[in-house]
């Protein structure tokens, strides 16, 4: 159970005109579970401080929402709000709810006298905490009170182990849920009502509709957040957002997160061509769903692609019973609680939880498993093939944690694309994909017409029970799938992954504007040696990840998006100028040690500092990063997968062991290295990349194993922010002007606008002559959306759903 608490600071209690002021900071307690025997010791986390004033005073309270994803509003229960109805604090009635990092000043008359209290008034969040007492003492002209010596306060509250979100899911279910019932929307056949697991959908779909455009088109997407309490932002993974950095969709970096019932227009260039995807970029909400594929086809002037007959899409995602909120609370707890093994791997939004499969603990148990899922092949995604044809499979790992290995039974794969880059083709019998990576492969339907398995297993973590399955079905053939075992690479075979990477060579590096990085004089290259380490915060004992002993866990404390801060600083002081509240990325770690040995032999187990970590670059600079892996505090060397927003980088070298500049630099591949935006750092290894700072803006550079990001393993690249446009309203002053954002114009690249409080039966949508993105996922091989007039317009409406039609749009 997550606890919501208020941190109370009295600024000026009684002013000259009887004005009582207070400041509330709303956040989530960094603990996951409280043993019942010790809950009394935790009561401070549930009850806020008391607010006292005299009848006739003006009470002023500044409420700041520091929750990572939940929205908030505060009601003053018993206060009449005479003359100040907008301060009643009733979400959707008197105000828009506060999103993450937003603030609101409530001002009201202390009337009537007596005993009152304040509490959250957004959905059922009051059940999570955030409440306290208000005492208004009568003045001399009002009713006189009896005489007594002292006062005591008794504040009562009912309490559940289920969160308010979980309770609301049941209340809005069809059928109405007081006791466990069946549900219809379940990605992996688990009974999500019984297990209290909501699903975040895009237009009612577990895997959202595909956005398809041609290189050079302008894509316009209207994202509407229909969740009741969670805030939201959408990132376009792999899209460079050239000249539109405010549309990158990274909450806290390029924009303020959207609160409930807010909408935002994203507008960006369809570039680079290739296979990309969209996903939420607030905290770890991506683990709840809300993702889909983006396909940008090349125009005539770009790299020509090989010939094939049809396309198919394979969208992969890891899936947990625990929600992202529950996972984040564990990651930030003391003691640390890891997210652990996913329960399923979804293939295009479908799977069978291993506990619901035949032989599983809950097989045929309708409390835990959907009765419709007893037939394995009918519950899984089917990829249809016609014998004799060649298919391009676009494969995406949209997961939050695990590296996946994909095999198609009895079929080889020819790899042709990696993260939007066409590479020299090579043949494999299985393929590794790290979180955030995308590949295109050619599959020839050259086997006997039958039904074959597509199987996905976990790599680099020993999770043997977690597999993803789909059926490769030849048209007109028997649908009975083989029972023969499928051999896949071992989970800890690091050599396989390195060999796969070494085979990937860019077809023609000269086609890319970043090719200058491969021939530039070494004297003009800025070099950084970045060591990824795990450490503890000395004051709290919290476990974090760090780059050169600095953890970026403190980014969410900034008062406005980092790009807006950089823009203002550059306009005032020129560039590169220091940005208040940030720390510059060091060129080297503070302590040089044997990186294949435990941390205790180097800098020790404690963190150097926590701060937003930035690298300030001048446009045109070439930067070389060498990422060095180490041993974590649990004595394991972890797999890392790094993603660069706004850029593709050259992966010029990879190795196992400690990087040795004197010998490894001379072996760098500067002829045809892989050009991509999501690269791997293997256990006990190192990876070298080069980046050209050719895209002005503030760009998150982060580990795409999302628990590591939440724990601070990231930094921001800021390039020439004085050359970007004026920040739109949706990217400014998330705290001070939070309520004003709802009046922004939708013509702005990242404006925020309010929407009707109740979704219509048919949600807002954009139509074209060929497709409507609010419809179901298109058949394989067909276009999800093809823009007319070189503009792709889509409306993606987000809903938190489980069971029958919970905010289905």
C-alpha cells in the first residue's frame, strides 16, 4: 500500500491583516509496506499537520504536488469559501487537478468557526492519506464557547491495503465489483479484477494503433489523458524531433506532464526513416501499457530498402501484476525492493501468464485466470503467412526491464535494419533485442505449410518461467502447433549478444549527417569516460544508480522543464552558460579503480551527490563517450541499454573487461559502425560511441532499463538552447502557472488544453481518406495511417482500463 503524505511548513502564521499562510507539499512515502504491528509509528505519514486560524482571517495555502504521476486537488471540508468558490478544491468542479510538479494557491475566509478538516478531492485519493485538521476559533462577536483548560485532537480514518486506484477500478467495473468477478480486458489471461491490475490503453487497445508516415512528412498527434488521477507525457522513441524539441514528450525535461482531462498537440518531422515506437515518459508508467509502433518509410532520396512481399509487426512488452506506482515505491524504498521478474511477455498485447498455462498454479482457476484462455493458440497473437512469400517483420522491444531473444521455429531471419539504420544483411536463427531497440528482419515462408511457434525468452536475467509466444500460421494449413522443444540461447551467454552486435555494420555511413564524427580530427573531439555505478545515499540509505558517482534522481525537483530553464539561461547569459540547479557531467569518475572488482575497493558504497546531471554542448561539437560497466553492490555486473533522445550515435567499439585507451582506441570501427539510438553495455564490459551535437534542445540520455532510470542512471545533453523557439505554455512553470496552462492554444507545439470531463462514446479523432486511428489495430500488412497532404494527424486517447469498458474509448 502506497502512503500519501503532506509535508507542512508554516511561512507566516498571522499577518497584519489576519492572514494565515501555509505550504503543503504532497508526495508519496518512500516505503512499500508497513507491518500492521508497527503502523501506529507510521501514522504521521497519513495525517497532515493542523491548520489553525481565527474566524475572519484569510487563510492562504500553497499546495504543491510532488507525486511522480498522480494528480491532486485539495478540499477544505466545512469551510464555506464565501466569495472564493474557485478555492473549494473540487477537481473538475471548481478547478483542474494539479499534475506532477504543479502548484496552486488556495485563499479563503476562515469561516464558519469550529472543527473542520482538509483532504484530497480527486477520485478516491483521500483513501491514500493526505488529510488533516482545520481549527477556526470564534472571534469575540460570535458564539462564546464553554470554558476548558486544554485541547486535544482525535483524527479518525479508515484504511485499506488496496490503493485508491485499485478500489476505483473495481467500482467502475461492469459488472460492479465488490467481490472478484471476471474481466474482458486482460493482456495475459490473468483475472485483473481479482488481482487489482489496471491496464493503460491507447484508444482502448493494449497495443496502440500504428502511426505510419513517409520520411519528411509532418506528424501531428493530439494526445488526450482520460485517466482519473495519473499525469502523462508521450515520447516518440527513435524520432529526432528536429526543430521541434518541445515535442519530445519527456516530462520534466521538455514539457510539463499532462494532468487528467488535459490534451496536448505534438507536432514533429517524420525522421529518421525506419521502425520506431511511442510510449509514456513519466516515471515508469510505460510498464502499465500506453505504447504502439511508428513506421517511417524512406523517401526516394534515402537508403533503398530490400525487396519483400509484405510486412508484419511484432510488438513485444514485459508485463507485471504490480503496477508502475507499486514498482517505483519499492525502488525508492529503504530497504530497496526490486521490481523482480515480469509475469509475462506480451506479443502485440497478448500472452498467457505462466501461472494460467497448463501446469501452472492457477490453471482453470477462474479467480485468477480467464476461462477463455484455456486454449493456448487461440489466446495468442497469430502472424499469418503465405507459402513462398518473403516478409519484413518489424520487431520492437517496448519493455521496461528485460532483454529478449526471439526465435521463429524452423525459420531463419535476415537482419536488415537496426533502430532506423539499414545495415549489411546477415542471417541468424534467433535475435536479441534490448529494451527500446527495434529491428527489421526478412523471413521467407519456405517451410512446409503448418503452424509454428514464435518464442521469446529473457536474456541476462535468470527468469526461466517467463516466455512470450505467438503462432506463425501458414494460410490454409493445419492450426495444430508443434509440441517439439525449441532451443534458444542461454540467458547468461554474453558472447552471443556481443557477436550479434559485431555483425551489424551500417550500409552507407555517408548518407547520415552525423558522418562527420567518423573523420573529424581527434583534437576536436571531446572525450568522456563514464562509469555506471550503484551506490547508497549516505543520509537515507536509499539505493541509487550513478554516472561518475552523481545520480540524477533529483531532476523532478526543478520548478520547470530543464529545456525551458536552459533556454532562459542562454538568452540571458549566452551559451554555454551554467544552468541553476544542475551539475555538469564530469569527464572522468572521481576515483579510478579496478572496475572488475567490487565498489568497496574503489569509491566505496556511498554516493558522491544527487543532482540533475547535464552536458552543455555547442552546436557542431563531436563527443566521444566510453561507458564502463562495473559490479553492483549485490556483487553482480548488470546489463544496461542506453537510449539517446534527439540523436542517433555511432557505436564504434565494444569489449569485455576494462577499457584500455592505449590499445582499444586503435581498434575503433570508423568505417561502417552501427548508427543507432539504443545501444548495449554488457556485463563486465565497455561500449564506445560518438555523437554529433547537431540538434539544438535538451535531450535525455538515459538507461532504458527503466528501474535504473528511476534510480538516477541518466543525464541530459543540452545543445545551443538559444537557437530553439520560445517555450510553449505547456513547457513553462509547471508549478507557478499550473492552472493557467489549461487556457493554452492548441496551435502551440506542446500546448495543454482542457477537455470535457466525461469521454464521449466516440472520443475525439482525426480522420483521413484511408484510416481512422481510433479504430482497432489494422490487419497485418496494411497501413495503420497514411497521411494525405504530407500531414499525419492522429488522436490518441489514453484510458486506465481493466475489465469491461473501464474508460474504453
